[in-house]
């Protein structure tokens, strides 16, 4: 069985440690955990890893966030991965910091990367793992907030939250969506 794990973010050093790049951070950590190395390929940095007889194709789109759908569609088709084996990892300002929510479908909730994926695939029926980044910003400052660096106290917590996100992705590929949602969709503790 093959899965596509798409971590969303923006390429470039200036975006590296921003809230909007948590998808890239989780993809990097998952690849490191599974001893896989990224290489730049068509529309994305890509690696393949094995986990419990599953093949995980992990991508970080190089299209910039707002055109993420191009990379997701290309790699789904190239690797012949069914859409039910896709999981997209992204930041979410509607969730408190570190809260993880796995969903089987839904709207883009104002997230441009997710919006482009839905538009490009022509469906919103795919798994997405939302990583809460909070919404501690003044009205009109959302862009600065999501493209801003993590505060020190959150930065210290990130490795633990990222490890949990890795567990969610692994569980999705082995136990399936419903069981993984039951196990992990709870309030941060």
C-alpha cells in the first residue's frame, strides 16, 4: 500500500521557522524518523520511506503555499496513489497551539494552500491533519502572524507536538482514518 503525505509550507530560508511552515517541519521530522532523505524533484522535495510494509511518499511542495495543489495532484497521479491514501498536513489558526485535528474532508477554512488543493483535485474528500498555531494576532495581522517565528515558549514545545503529529500520520497509514481520529482528536493535554 502506498500513501502520499503532503506537508505544506513555503520554500526559502525566510519561511523556515514560521508557523505557516509546520507542514514542512512535520514532513522533515517524519522523513528523519523513517531514515529517508529528500531530493528536489518535479514540483516538490520528495522522499520515499517504508513503514510497516507501507510505502510513504512524503512531499514538500516547491510551488509556494498558494499553488500546493499542483504538486499534490502530480504526485498522486505519478505514484498512482488513491485519494483516500492522501494526508495533507497544514497550520490552522482556529486551533490552539499544538492541538492536532485529523479530518476526513471539509472546507479550506481560509487556508490558501488547502484551498488550492481542493480546487485542483476537484474534491474536498481527503484527509487533512491540522496543526494548531493559535490566533494571538490583532485584526488585519493574520499574514504577519502565520509568517512569523514561533515564540520561545512554543518553540520549546514544538518537538513534542511534532512527534505526536508523526504518530498520527503513522496511525493513519496503518490503522486508518476513523481509528486514528478516535485516538488523537482530543484536546491538548
